[in-house]
C-alpha cells in the first residue's frame, strides 16, 4: 500500500535497534568463524530489540490524522494520494446555497492497511464545512472540542480497570491546508492555529501549489513562516539527528526541514507521459507530476508523515500534548474537590448561624473599641508634639 515504505520505518524509534541487531549478527558470525563459543561471548539480552519489534508488529500501530482547511483545497484528493485508497466514494458535494448556512462537522474514516506484515489502523478526521459559512468565527470551537474529546476518551480509558487494549483515537497530526491564492496566513488561520498548537502537531501545507510558479511558491513559503513566527505559533518541529546517523539520513532530514511548509499537489488520475504512466494533472502547457520532487513536495510530505516521523508524532502527542491535558484535568478535579469541601463547610456553618453571628458582632465591637483607643492615642501624641515648650516648662517648674 505504501510505496517505498519499510516496516522498520513505521516505528522510527526502532530504527537504531535494527542497525544494532545487524551489528550483533556480524559479531556473532565473526565469533563462529574464529572458532569462539557463541554462548561464552553473549548473554542473550542483545535480542531484546527483536522481542520489542515482534511484539509491536503483532500488536499493530494506530495513527490518527486530521485534515483542516477551506473547502476546495484538495484535502480529500491528497489523502487518497497519500494512502493509495479512496476514502470518499459516497461523498456528496453541497450546493452553493447550502454552503452559506453550512456549519462545521467532523467526519471520521477508519481503515486498516497492511504492508509487509506491518498493520496500521489509520483514522482520518475530515472537517467539511470549515470556513464555509458567512460567519466562520466559531469554526475553531468544534475542532478544538473534538481534539479534547479524544483526549478525554483516552483519559477515561487509562483511568479505568481494563487498560490492556486501549483504543487510541488521539489526534497525532493535523495537516493544515493554506490557500495558494492569498498572501500568507489569513486571520482565521492564525486564530485556529493558536487555538490548536498546544493540543496537536500542526503541519502546514500550501495546497494546490501547481497554480503557482516556483518563485511564487518560495515567496509564499517565506511569508507563511514569517506569519507563524510573528504570531508565536508552534508548528511541528523535526527532531535533531543523532550523531551516529548516516550522512544520507541527515541529508534527507535537512531537506524535509527546508521544505516546510510543504507545497503539495494531489491527484488520483494516471496520465501517460513519455511512454510512462504517472500520477499527475494534465494541462495545455504540460503535465504536473505528483511524485516528482521538482514539481511539488508530495514525496517529502509522505516520507515525513509515514516513513520517518510517524512515531515521533505519536510520541509528542503522548508525552507533551496529552500530558498537558492530563495535568489540566487533574488540576480541575482538585479545584472541584476543594469547592465541594468549601460548600460542605458553608453548610455546616449555617447550622450554627446564630452563634456565628453573635461571635461576629462581638468581634466587630472589639475592633471598634480598639479603633477608638487608637484615635485617642493619636490625638494625645499630636498635642504633645504641638506644645513641646509648655511641656518642658512644666517639667522645669516641677524641678
């Protein structure tokens, strides 16, 4: 299903384990060749990565992807192109009159795909109706609510008795589609991104980049990055390569970082060019190839999303975004518990209301008496300061 996808790359954190396993196998072969006893040289815990890999492959992987952006930017087409499937066979395109009153909804599609023994339970969350209505100021509320709901479902499952088979529906990545017809981010784009960037990994995309020239694509990318930096929006950042990574992987990682925001083109149509059948779009002036890195960043997006950084997206969701939500939930539960205790104390105090009122009245009377004494003392001190000579004279006469 995934062209060029290797089972080990689906779980990026296991990439080193495979290299270490190859090294261990070579050492074993050298030991056997040299006549050394293998049992004397190895204890056995070097096979732990293999055990983890077998267990992970047997269990399978979950990945949830949200696509967000204006209607007509090719979100459905890009998803079908990424995963070589047709998730929207029965989709109905609404009329223009319906779009005016249309509100945002969330549509979830789930499929299970397998490649070379590796199973991925893929969840695609689409948001039809986003920014379609005349007043789209509240479009972000339903999106944020859906993300929080998935956190809440996972939190409840994690806090329950049976935690063995938890269905992870948390959103691991949000592909945010930016219109190619503007001059950077729109105010709504900035608002929605700022509402979401602490809850989900945002990967910005420039949709339908084939309507732009290469210079225009470069200019729009620069403008989008400037808007993101100016408005303090946190998009997904690629982790730094380890020092022991090979040079080829470092170059690939550098190319992926420089491609953000990804300028993408989606197409499910196969056209013929030069005797070869390719996926692309045919125009009077030529053919735009989806899988050609010179035409768009589709290959880089697929490589990042599936081959190299899928596990990192999941780790950040689990270790940062979900932990932030969990901490807020625990804090709010403590606050509600404190409020309940305060309410109980108020109810108990009402039972002895008469006694409390009498005590309060006595305290007020004491405070008033202390205040009167302080005022009298202040007046006496003022008189002494105003007549120091007469006081000294009286003291002299006494002597």
